[in-house]
């Protein structure tokens, strides 16, 4: 297991990003301007490299990671902050983990997010 956390809170506007094919996580220190749009998670250490071919697992559902932004691992490790993109496009922003094209999963408090080899 490279990474694992549990959603412990969610902003009032998290659904606003579903149409964009993304969701965003942040630790307790999310900036006020982002709090309403983020799922709150405990900041937990990343234990290895997140790379294309790794698996993002959300509540038991697996998605293949296709690209990893340059600062995604560092932000996840230090802030619990990352944008998960389900667009399946050839572009991945620096703070994003991009996966195969899929519907954004329905998340709730208690949902688990993990990354495995």
C-alpha cells in the first residue's frame, strides 16, 4: 500500500467539480477559498512512488492511474491535497493524479481512498 486515507468531512460545494470529472482532497489546513470544494482527509504519509499503472482504490473500486503531476506526491504527503482527475485525457496538472476515463465516484464521510502498486 502506497497511500491510504479516509474522508472525514466534505465541503458544501464538492459536487461542483463532478461535472469537470474531478474531486479534490485536502487536510484540515485547506485555504478558506477551497474548503467548500474539498473533501477533508487526515494527512497520512505516502509510502513510495505513485506512478502510471498504480491503482487508485476508492471504496473497493479500482481505477488505473495514467499520469501523476510533478507535485502531486509532495502535496499529498505534506497537505493531504491532490486533485483526482477521471478525464482520461493526455494532460495532467502538476497537483493532480489522473486516472482512466470513468465517472467520478460518489464519496461520503467514511469513504476510503488508497493507492496501491
